[in-house]
């Protein structure tokens, strides 16, 4: 599907799929328009003149897309500071390639994080079962949260992120930040967006306070790896709110 990702300081601050690239961009931008100032923006579809005009209204550091239609580059190149990339190469990732990070005196080498787990391997651990719309939002949020710096929380609805909490030392603080980001960006519309939203956590909730904060904000479905000593308390909190929760059984810390 047409998709747009807006990245700031190596964290996504808005991700969405849409009817076309322009729709995806508008939905992604709405997640956190303040953070999107001076961002890297990536598309998986060609950029047309209408989308170029919309992008021109904001300060974009880097833009990458597979193609630029007639008239688009003329609009975008009005700003000298923008870096425009044409993504013609689509290499499949090598599953054997290692992730290497330099540390003082040596290197840390580990397997790369692979694709997100398929739905068939996940387990619904609550009394409430996700409906198909909730499953769609859960899987979308789970795809995005893997690329957010841990501790990572993504709140999603309707194929778009509505709140992202990244890099906090406490997971419940990441939840609070994601909710606050939504309320700051959406104002009076925030509560309607948070209602019936899906929440993804890149690693398990160590306490029930994290999902409870999301439930209090309006979330009705949660996806997380599971594996905490207090999983029973977390499940109880979701059951108490009539919220469905899915365990993926695989965490995705990103540091």
C-alpha cells in the first residue's frame, strides 16, 4: 500500500499508509507535525506535483522516493537546502549479514533483527479477542515499533500512528509520552483518535501501569512480546478493562 515514513533523529515521528502517497503523507504528518520540521521523509510511491506542493510547505531535510513525476522536482527544488534522493535500488536483505557496532576497544556483533513475526505465531492471552480491524492496527503498530528506539511505544489507528513514545528510561513514561504527543498534536480531536486505538510495545510490560495508562487513554487492544514475571498482572489489567492483548513472544529492542 502507499506509505510514508517521517524520521527525525533516527526515530520515526509519523508513519502511515493511505489511498495514495499524498494521503499517507498527510496522515503521517498529523501524528507529530512539530517534530517533522527538518525531517527525513520516505515514500514507496512516486511523488507527483500535488504531493510536492504539500511537501514544499514544510522544511524537509531529506526526501527519498522511487520516482518523481513531471513537475514535482521543479516545485521541490525551489528550496536549496533539501536533499532529494531517487531510490531505484531494491535489494533484499541478507539474513546472514551481521549487525556491527563499534565500542571502545572492539566491536559488538549480533544477528540482525528480522521481519516481524507472522500473526499465526502470536497468541491472544486475554478473554477479549481482537476483531479484524484491531488486528490490522495491531500488526501495523508492531511493524512500526520495531524501528523506534527502546523503550518504545506506538499508538496506532486506521493505518496511521497517532502517538509515538521513544527512548524513555521507563516503559510507562513511553506510554505517557505517546499519549501526550497525540494530545499536543490533535487537540480536541485527540480523545476520539485514542479511543479504540491499538498499542504496541517493543518489549514486555514489566508492570501493569504501562498498559493501564494506555487503557485509561482509550486503547482497546495491545500487542507486546510477553515474558514478564508479572504477565498475569498485565493480563488482569487488560481483562479488567475489556481490552484484548496479543503476545508476539519475540521482543525488538533497538539501541
